[in-house]
C-alpha cells in the first residue's frame, strides 16, 4: 500500500496540473476553428449585393493566406520578444518552448497549397493532374510562390537544428518580401510603392501580433515577477510605434486603391471596402484593448493585471489576421 498510494496521488496531481493545459488547448482549437470560418465564408457574405464575382475557391485561398500570415507572425514575434527579454534587468533565464518549428511547418503547408493554386492557373486543383509544378518557374507569381515554400522549409530546418534564436530571420524576411511583391503585380501603377507599403505593413503586423503572443507566453513562464511586468512594458512601447506604422501604411495603401472621393461609397458597395471596414473596426478594438493594458501597466497596483486585456487583444488580433486573409481573396477595386 505504501508503494501504490503515493503513485496514485502523484497521478492525481499530474492529472490536475494537466487539466488546465488540456482546457487551454481545447479552447485554442475551438477558437481556431471559428476563426477559419471568417475567410471560408467571408467572400460570399462580402460580395452579396455588390454585383462583383468571386474568384473560384476564394474561401480556401483566403484561409491559406490567413494561415500563412499567422505562421509568419509566430517566429517573428519570438525573435522580437527574445531581444526584449535579454534587455530586462534580472530577467529569469527560462524561456517558453519555441513554437517556431511548428509554425514554419504550418506555413510551409499553406505556402505549398497556394503554390498548387498558382500551378493550376490560379484555380483550386481538383486532382494532381491539374497541377503543373514545372510551370511555376515560368511566371512571376509562380516563382514567388516557390520562394515562400522554400523559405518556410529553410526556416523550419533552422529553427529545429539551430539553438540561436535569430537564425531564421533571413528566410522569414524572404517570405515578407515575396508577399509584398505578390500583392502588387507589375501591371499596377507604381508597383514598387505598393510593395514597399505592404512590406512595412506586414513586417510591423507580424511583430505586433507575434510579439504579443510570445510576450504573454514568456510572462506565464516567468510567473508573477517584476521582470514580467518590465517585459510587457517594453513590448507595449514597441507596439505603439508598430501601430503607428501599420495605420499609416494601411491608410496609404487603401487610398491608392480607393481614391479619396470614392472611399465612403466603396466601403459599403464593394466587397473589398466591406472587408476593409470590418478590419478597421477590429484594429480599433485592438487599439482600445492595448490602451487599456498600457494604462494598467502604468497605474494599477499590480501591473500584471494588464495581462487580461492583453489576452483579449490576442483574440482580436486573430480576427484581424483572418480578415487580412479574406481581404486578399476579394476583388480589388483598382482605379488608376
């Protein structure tokens, strides 16, 4: 009895400790499934009554774009928070287990799916025979799709094999550059301006979203320490600059596609405008939550109470990522 009783008690303790982790994992899966409905069902809802036609497989393409963006955010955010944590005086040496290898694998799968779409003539393939993999080298979009696939593969290998956190920065940068170039074809007026705006916008967004996730995971690893509050404060100061850059580049990019005199009308009469309006409202909600968290960091007796609005901010940012994926799949009202 003396041998079996402690064992059962330990098992009970382990089960009790594991229960919150299981519940959190289940909650994340449920939220991810709900978030996937936004890009999957969004195109038909956004296009209703506009007279515009959706591209074949727009929902699936939007979902793949959203997954690719989310997969990019995770390792980029970890790189940012690692740099911030190293500058916190008296910070514990413990770090949460990196999600970067898993994120790179997910990003690789999403990029591979998007490359298959490009190889099928920008149509969702119904069979492998419709995919012309060799033809990817013959087009600009195909080469960019291949670059993203290879970049995520290299980033995943570097994350898995190297212990240096900054190693995958270059392949991740290649993904950002490829996305910026893909979003602005050469037939567009001043495509380099648009690509530059998208480059800054996507980089700042990835740092903001991924950085917040990584910061909250680090705080949980450190416990209720003063170093945790200091890390959250450092991230909050960086996030202010990121939000300013995201807002400026987002407004500029929108005005390039929707001239000022048509913005109000297009926000309700076009699918692009409707999705853009929804994204703006979500970003406004995120900014309000970020402001609430910043005020708690400055004024609350326990600065770590800022984690509550910060967690809500993560959920809202997830909705922003889903809306961003949807925005890439609806018709763009280009007027030059």
